[in-house]
C-alpha cells in the first residue's frame, strides 16, 4: 500500500469543491498525505470558502491530521492524515453553506472506522447548489447501506438559503471488518431500475404564505400522475423562509429525486415545471442512475474496490447512467489518483447510456 504524497490539481475538470472534499476523504482512507494546488480554480470566487473550510477542519478532527493552508480564500492545501477515529462530532458551517457537502468529506472514512459514530451537522440543508437533505436520506444513503454499513440521517431543522441554520443528525455503524484491507464492504450492480414502487410529490414550505404550496401541489397534480395520496405538503421548521418541490420515483433497485427551489420573483408553476421536465428527461431513458447520483456513488464503490483481502465479486461494482458529466469524470480522476483501481467507462451511442465499472 503506497504512502507517497498525492498531488492534486484543483483546477482540473470542473475545478470545484468536490475535488477538495473527495481528496480529503481519500487521504484519510488510504493514509496518504495530499497536496492540493489551485483550489477551486474553476469557480468565480476561487479558493476555500466557509463550507469548504468546515469540511477541511472536520476531516482534520476525525483523524487528528496536520494541515497547512486551512483558511478562507486559500488556494493551496496540505493535509497529512492520522488514523480515523470513531466518535461523536459536531460540525457547523456557520452560514447557509451546505452541511450535506461537509458530510461527503467525513462519511467515507467513518464507514471504515473501528466503531460507530454520531454526527451533528449544522448549516444549509436545502440550497440550490448542493444535494438537499432529502437526496441524502432517500437516494444516496440507501445505496451506501447496500455496501454493508448502516447509516441513518434525521432532519431536526431545515436550513434554506440564505438564512441557513439547519441541523441534522447522522448515525454511522460500519460493517464488520475482516482485516486491514477488508472493510466488510460488498460492491453491487445497478444496471436496471426494476419495477416502479411509488410516485410521490412533496412540497416543503417554511415561513411563507400557504398559497404558494397550494399552487405547487395543484400544478404537480396537473402535470403528472402520482400515487393515491401521493402529493403532500410539509410545513417544516426553519430559521428563515424556504420552499422546495420534490418529485420522488422509487423503483425496486433505486430511488431518484428531482428537486426545484422556490425563488423570489419566480412563479410557483415555473418551479414545478422545471422539476417535472427533469423527471420526464430521466423517464425518457431506461438508465437507473441519474447524473447527480452517478457522481455520488463513485466513492463508496471505490472503497469496495480498494479492498484487497476479499474475493473479486465483493470488490467490483457497476452502474448505468446517462453521459457522464465533467463533474463525474473529474471525480474518477481523483479516485484513481489515490486508490489506483480500474474504472472502466463504456458509452453506448445507440441507447445514449454509459456503463461504469469500478474494480
């Protein structure tokens, strides 16, 4: 197992914060120091912002790492990890910056920690630039759990942009490890959706007039078929105003979620139409994995593949999706920089689908 320092160019591909988050997670998992240059060079405001700094400090806390460059605006970062420690942790972004993205950094190493952990995360839970809490709870974590651990997430208070102030709790019980490079994980294939199980629409609203949610529910009912009693309005506790429209399609093998955020000056009907258009685009294909989920499941699949003390069938995973985004291709490059595992991307021009095999 290599302990050489990994050097990551933060300007590669989409040049965003995920390069930082995944690099930190993988540094802890592998025990390899990492130097990241040109941090978030592809963004309008490059360098570390507050939510990224929270992720860096969270990563440092769970493994007692030595860190250089952990300050707002920093364009370079050096991170020398220690051993990951299970335990109880609290991480607060302090703004409406995404707390779900902070979780992306610490969850992978805590999945293979020597014991259970409990996390309290505070900040944004529903903002337009990150996966909302509902995606984490209903789409992503069920697939993480399929690899062997037990992870649950409970929302205590929503945090909308720009007020923030959200809070959720994550409980992590790792799978039973067999050895240093057997984390008790098993890969899986996600090549078909299976039969549809449910079709639900939800409207979240906080500190705003109820007629907004009423109009959104009416438009959802007009534009698409749903389960009986499948349209729900949820008044959620939050520090500031917020409104989110969610369309959830549950299949035998996967759940996908389509999300729209209410905006000042944008009609409720327009918000709903955006959600339904995205859902219809997904249904026009037969792939089980949408572009956002494809990006998210690469890392847990990579952890399965990195195990050496297990049979090949427990290491290998695969999934079918649409054409890979630049975000996902960048993520693959980062994964291979640390884990040195095979990742095959095979595009099918006839079906406009892509099969990704990890391990």
